[in-house]
C-alpha cells in the first residue's frame, strides 16, 4: 500500500513538523487572547478613576467577545489528535430507500456545506453521483480550514431521517438513512507511494450537470487500489487528467487513514466505531414529523429547531461529543 520504509524513514521528520504546527496553532490564539484580556484589564483600571459611559460600553462588548473566544478555544483544546489540524474529506452515501434516501443524502451535503461556510472554510465537491429522480447517491467534499478534520470527526456514522416523504403520493411517514465518513486530507509532505501494478484505473462518462461535454466524453475517473480494494473516483472536472489527479489524492487520503489506524494504540476502538457505520445503528436522528427534533444518540443532546440544524447549526452536537470524551477517545482517527 505504501512505501515499506514510509513510517520508519519519515516518522521523526513528520513528528517534528506536526509538533511545530500544533504548537503554533495553540500559541498564536493563546497570545491573542492574552493580549486582549490585558487590554481589557487596563481599560477597566482606567474606568476606576471615573465613569465614562462610552468606554464602559466598549469594555462590556469586549468582555463578551473574549468570553465567546475563550469558550471556542476551550472546545478546540479537545482536538489533540495528530491529524486533527488537517483539512477534511467528507464522504456521504445514501442508504437503502431509493429516492427518499438519496434526497436525504443531498440534504446532509447541503448541511455540511452550510456549516463550513459559517466557519469561513472553503468547500470543493470532489465527486458527486446524482440520483435517478432526485437527490444524490453519494458525494465527496473537501473542506479546507484549520482543524476541519478534528471538528468533523464526530460526524462519522449513520444519520437517520424521519419525515412525511414528498415523494409519497399517500403522504406517509418514511425513515431514511445516509452514512457519513470523514478522512484527514493528506498533504504533499506525506509521501504515500502507489505502484502502477496495484492500481486499476477506469474511465467513464460523467453523469449529471455539465453540458454536452460530460455526456459525450469519458472524463470521469475511478481508481481501485487492488491490494486493499479501496476505491476513489472523481467526475467533478471536465478534464480526465484533472479527475485522475483528484481521484489519486482521494485514494491517498483513504490509504493514509487506514495506515494510521493500523499503527494506532486505539485501533480496536476505531474499528468498533467503523463497524457501527451500518444502516440501522444511527448516531443521530432528524425528525421532521410528527414533531421536530434532532437527537444525538451518543450524547443525548436534543435540539428542537431542526431547520437551524439543517442550515449548518451542528456545532452543539460536535462540542457535546468532544466534551463527553470523543476528542480523546478517537484522537488519532
């Protein structure tokens, strides 16, 4: 799968590089918060000599902002895994149920895009397979932002939807499932070498939007790593060359994750978590009818405003999971 000397030859260099990045990611925000707190204390001392309504309002506003930032810093302090600082590759797959499940998968895709946009992260759709009537069969997103992988790790699992299906003429309630799995994005400093004889590369016509070009040329690419059976595909670009490069990057992300799990001391826990990613053992339920409620079954956190959650408001679930111990339990996920 990887160069046999990959971990032995590069482990020390990678550990040093990750340690420097990790320390910088902690020290910079800490220094900024410390500086703002000192400024607030100095302003408070000035106000001891007399009342200045405008300065008092400024101080109150700054205290509120600092409190919010300290809380965010505390949550991020739970992200201590060696890959938590990386960008994230998020893979969504519709479960059984045809159009209803495929529509649910697309709703989840929109939810994660909205969440990323709220945080100022960049999102790229690396691959997307459209459903026959509506929704998507699956999609792969790359979310680029500081600690994107660490924040999104808790989203791995099966997500369950309960609603009156808009695709059912009899307006019956349906239950649908979609699975989510999150990988760290492997940067170029991680050298995973793949042998040509271990790869099967298939090209095919891209589906979905894109004009006549995608329907007439075999621009989509699927790469299979034969020793492990790992598959990655891309049809987002018009160019077969670009799709091949993207699929290769996605494949390396998956293989890197598999390699990390093999050498991680918590491998048994991670394997148990992965085995739960099956339709029927959900981590979260989203109920639209007969009432509205989003319930995380791991933390028992319940939020009645389902529309707010679907618009990207998933931070309370992520924070509850990390505070419960998810940050340390899967630190090397």
